C-alpha cells in the first residue's frame, strides 16, 4: 500500500466513513451567492461520493464527481444510484472538465494528496468568474470523549515519530489559509468549522479506522493490526461509541490578485459554526431565493444574512476577523 492509493479500502470507506456537518454545506452554498438551483458544482477527488451526495441533496443544478481511483469511483457510482451525479475519471491536476463550467469546486478530505499549485491552476480554469473553491476535512474531535483520546494516544505509543498527513488537523491544514491567500487566482479566503456528533457501533468505529490509508502506510501491516487489536479490546462490550467530528472548511473565491498585507488581511475571515448537527433540525434549506443571481453572501435566511454581514466586515474593514 502506498500513500493516496485507496485500492482495497474503498468498501470500508463507502460503508463506514461519516458525512460532513450539514451546516457547513449551508454556509458554503450561501457564500457562493447564487440561487441553489442554478449552481453547477464539481467535486474533485470525490472518493466514494460522501460529500458529493450532500451537495446533490441540496437541489443544485448539476453535480459532477471526479475521482482517479477506479475502486473508489466504482463505489461512488454504486452508492449514488438514484441521484443525478455524473461521474468522471480524473484528478485534481487534470479534471477533464470544460473551462468555466462550475460555480463551486470542492475537494473533501483529498486536497492533501494533490499537487497544490497545479490543482489551483486547474480549479481556476474550470471555475466561472466569482466562483468558489472549497477544501474541507472531517476529523474526529477526540477531546469530546476521553476514550477517543486514549485510542489516538496509542498510535503515538506504537510509532512515536508518526506525522499524520490526512487527519484534517495536521499537515496542509496547518498553513492552508496562508497558502490560499498567496495564490493570485483566489481572493476572500474564508475558514469555517462545524461540529456534529453521532453514535457509532463498534463495527462502524473500527470500519472507519480500516478505511484510513495514511495510518496504514505509516504504521505498516503489523503495527496497524496491533492498533486495531488494542482498539477492539477497548470498545468491546460497548453498544455505541459517541464520536464528535469537526468539519473544517477553507473557501476562496476566483478574483483579482490580492496584494499587500492590508489587502490580504481584509480578505480573510474565520467563522466557527458551533453546535451539533443533531440540534439543526429546523435549519432552513437553501434554494428559497427568488433571484438566480445575488451578490456573494446575500440571502433571505437570517443565518445567511448574519454570514453576509461578517463577510462585508471582513472585506472592507482591513481587519482580520477571528
């Protein structure tokens, strides 16, 4: 097994990986600033289509999934039956999509595998003027459950020098705001996070670990088996494991080059969407806007209006909002 190759892991990935916090999709689509039913989205490195299906469920005009791995793409096609998602073979560096064909381009739990500079050039090519690129991850928020802290700590005991690549709380995510801000293709860099909790059966919890490529590559087969053995013993007898995930998203809009420190600070915004998705039952769906084109961030939804005010402050105040 090598880094980024999910051959042999696609089945567990499709069955056991959790979804993303729904409030993040709400915020991102509001940030795109168009009537939802008119948005064309392209999900790159779509894997088995977990995030792709969340986008499609919002009633977008079109959703295209691009995935290089045959097994992952096959699982995505199978689990997306009944949707209008169109699947293609391609990569972040060469999507195969037409110029200016998307209002929203996303990479969910996959940007860390791409060549960042080439991917940004490709996304700029396929995005329409004013379109949005978003990269997001969905790591466990282990601090919410001492059992999860103990299990994660065992990884470091097995391999003290481990350096996670794809956890969503290390690697590229430690510097992604600065990386996107430095790209001339993008402006208005936005960071959001939202938590959501679920109860996983022991089978689901172990299955999610079995789908992690990065950990298996770094530990190797013997240490990874020892990790699974330890984890299975720690959760033996439990009916469910309460697991909190924190969806972390970085968005950037296609625009003019941002130059100068003051301009860069004016174009950054950090928003944290707190609370569990279990408490979001009354969240208003997108797609109720009457106009097909609106200014970025505008909406009839009071929550989206609040986001719009924050965006306006961020862009025009010459201050970084944190």
